[in-house]
């Protein structure tokens, strides 16, 4: 907690220093038409320091949250006993390749309800949770979006596109027919994501190696890199469909199936804070409660320099434990898969991603043990099926940079 407090204090001091130096830069530009190179360099250095301190603060908060999670106590049920046996058997299989009874224990521990023809074994529940937990701490979209788990190959549902109506009526008043809702079917197929971590047999023979922690960590890192990119830029063909992969249209021409955008009047964004305000209010008020900004770190560094009409910086650091950095009063999430600022690019999204984007995980992470392909290493070919798509198009808006 002391370390977190020190980081928060450092973040506050550094932001105050940044504001002072950036104000000097702005005044120099207003007076001379340019800012001296050393002044610009100093501002950029402090800006980078803010990004680093904010990232360290967020990481430390996640570590403290994870350490604070404990067991629920109580006695061990029969199912818990089978789960413990499954975990022990899985550990033995990972270390030695001995799989006696592991398939039966999968079924008894309710890890699996069927035998997968692809072979391999499903990881124990604890490893599965740890993989999801690590991925969620790193992936912005996993934190922002709604995440559900399914048992089949795809998720289907009907969503209301709007158009239904209601009315008030007295006890004896006539009831006229109301508009019927316009429904659309969404289908999110799951796509296969894989990791293939390797370790020597000698390391596996080491009794002090925490196999579960090693495997979960290796898999989570690989899954996160692939998923993080897919949830932003994936085409939907062999990966989830990312939020930036949908057809973008001017918000005045918004239609279901497309994402509306607001255009920045300045190609560098640096002189156009009004575009961010326009973007925020392009989102219907019903979605703004719970909305967040999504951008990459370079774009955020540029946004930090922007002021509103009263001369106030529109970005604010989170100066309390657990507090998010804020832009125009809404939290900011960083994902470097979002495009950089550039002509005709979409470097910034604002939306209620809980309502707008759905991530679908198919139950179970499956592992195949391969001690033959790359001796003396043992590879663990690990697969999971994941889908993702926009499910409410009016809940997400984008900023487009002028050409």
C-alpha cells in the first residue's frame, strides 16, 4: 500500500510539472509561432514519465487486487475432492506424460461433459481461472466488454434495434397499438486461439516448479496478445471481429450494422479539443453512464496537452487508489492495437462497451503434450475457442482524423 501511495503522489507531482512546462510551450508558440526544441523535449519527457507512472500504478493495483483474493473456506464436497484429484493427475501428466485415469477425472470433476476427438486434456478449473484473470488484467477489451461463457460452437441472440414504444393511459382510456420492436439476430461464432509454450523435461522434473502457475502464465501471455489484437482489428474470418473492423459512417448517417464517427477538424488532433467533446455527445445519453474512452498510448500523450475553452486540461490522472485516469470526466483505457493519429485514421473510440461489445468464451482450455518435436523441450500445444463482435452499434462511436 505504501508503494501505491508513493506512486499516486508521484503521479500528482509529475502532472503538475507537466502542466507548468506545457503552459510555457503554449505561450512560446502564441508569442513566437514556435516553441524552442529543448522546451518541447522537456514536455515530451514529462509526458512519457506520466504514462510510465500511470502504468505502474495500474499494475500495482492489479497485483494488490489479485493478492487480496482468498478462498471461501468450508469443508470439501465430493465434487471438490474430484477437482483436487483431477488437478493432481493433470500435474502428473504435465510432468511425466502419465495420463492414467485423467479422462475419467475430467468427467467426475465436471471439467468436461464429453470426449473431444482432438485429444489432449482440459486444464483444471484453477488454471482456467488464472488464465482468464491474467488476460483480463492486460486486455483492455476484456475489461471493458461483456464476457460470457458458452458450451457450444456459437452464441446466438436477438437484440432490439429500437423502434418499440409505450404510452401512459388512464384507467378507462383506450389503448392504441404501439410500435413493435425491430429485432436483429446476432451470431458470434467462436474461433480457435492457440499457444505453444515449451519447457525442458529437466525443469518439469523439478519438484519445486509450480506447473499450474507456469502454464497459466505462459498461456495467458500468448492468448492476450492474440486476443487483444483481434478484439480491435480482427476481421471475423479466423478471429473475432474487432471494433475497428466494422464499416464506419459519419454519425449523422448512422445505421444499424455500422459505427458512427465524428471528424476531427485538425489532422494532428492537437488543436481540436472540441472534436472530443462532439464525440462524447455523439453517444446517446443513455449509454454515457458507464462509457469509457479507448485509445493507444501515443494518442493519449497528445490528448494530455489539450485544454478546454476555460484553459483547463481535459485529461486528469487518477490520484486515488483504484481511480482511473479521466478524460472529460470519463475513464480512459489504453490499447496499443488502436490506430495511431493519422490522416483518415480512427485513433479514439468512446462508448459503453459493456452494452456494445460481447466476448464469447467456449468452456475449457485444452492441452496437448508434445515431447517429441523439439527435444529436449516439451511443448504444450494449448487451444481455446473465443468469439467477439459488436452487438449494439449505437453504443460505440469513433473519432476520425481529417484527411
